[in-house]
């Protein structure tokens, strides 16, 4: 498994297997500019890293949201050019939160293939605490949220106690629900209300439909950016005081 500071080590076949796509899809995305080119190693073999894996996951999620490749290209162009694989994974996880439940049942071997590593009982417990998976009645079969899997696997090697993960998840759920409630109220009062009064206007109806199609990714980007900036500021203050 690569990290943001390691050299890319995945071949195109390995990347395709980890991402759950075909090699042809990866090459197509490369020609469209949706994926950065691989690092070229000996014998002209291309090598890919975590950034490619995270970007593929983000593209997949945006497609699930109904975005066209042209819209996805515009979305990716608006992202900061220096985003790490971890930052891209956060974007993907937040985008996935807008989608209907898309959990999949996975047996342990399939889960480990998608994770790119063997998973111990402790690893499985930590992933369950993060809401990445849930155990089912079937032995060694799990209900997995693909949108959180890669980010959860990256966090397995972070030295954080199980209880701290649970507490952090509680904090995040509480505040994200509060933000969702306020955004819903704002949309209802400022957008939906006037629309209901003018729903007989064909041009206004068309404008509302267009707004609905583009609102989710815009709000997701705003939430991720605001959260990252706030977290960096909190860390900066905390490190200064410690």
C-alpha cells in the first residue's frame, strides 16, 4: 500500500483491481485528463499511487451522482492542484454522503482485495467503529460502505484509540446533521418557497431543475473546503499553544 510520500508502486492492472474498474477505463480517463499520468519506471512501465486510486474513487462517486464526464472534468478542474490522496478521499466520502445507501455485502477475501491488505479482527473492529462496515449474520461477511472504505483503511495505521474513533464519529455526526438541517432550512425558505409561488413559470421551473442538478457537488466542495480550512486553523492554534 502506498502513501502520499511513497513512490507509486501499483501497475495499471493492480490499480484496476483495487479500484474495481477495467484497465481500459483507466486509460480512457487518462486521455480525458481526469487522471494524472503515471510515473514511468524501468522498461517504460507506468506506476500509479494512492492519488490515482483516490481520484478514481471520486470519479466513480460523481458518476453515481449522475454527473456526465464533462461535468466531472469541470469539477476536478476546480479542485486545488496540490490535493493529496487523503484530501481526495475526504472529498469522495463527503460526496458519497449525498447518495442513497449504496452499501455492499462483501466476504472477507473480497473486502481485503478492495482494501489492498489483510485485515485482522482489530482492523475490522476499527472499521466498524468508523462506520465503514458492519458485521452480518453470515460468517466473515460484512456490509461495507464503499465510499468510506479507502479512507477508513488509510486510518487503520494511525495510532488512535478505538474509543477516540467512536468519540470523533459522534462529534462529526452531530455537527454534520446540524449543518444539513440549517442548509435544508435555508433552501426551503429562500429557494423552495419562491419556487412554489412561481411553479407555473416554465423558465423558472427549468432554472430550478438545473440548480438542483448542480447544487449538490457545489455544496459538497464548499463543505469540504470550509472544514479543511477550519481544521488546519484549529491545529495551528493547538500546536502553537502546546
